[in-house]
C-alpha cells in the first residue's frame, strides 16, 4: 500500500514505522527544548546524538 504525501518517507518505510519515527523525533526535540528551558544545557545537548542516529537510520532506509 503506497501512501503519497509528497514525500518518499511514507512510501519507503510504511505508515506505522513512519509514525513511530515522527513521534520519537518529536519526543527527543521536546526533551531538549524542555531541558534548555530549565537551564540544563548538558541534558539538552545530550539528546543530539539520538537525532543524528535517527538521521542516519532514515538515510540508510531510503537507499
């Protein structure tokens, strides 16, 4: 089943895995934003490697 929203992400990965990926990225970004708001810079920037891992996961699954 191909779902076309103008991007190839949903076609390549599937709807369920794309929703899991989007929710994971939103939770990582919201955690980093909340920690920056609290002034905890070490915890805020510790979430950046997870975003890099998600980026590489999407790039590898695209090929």
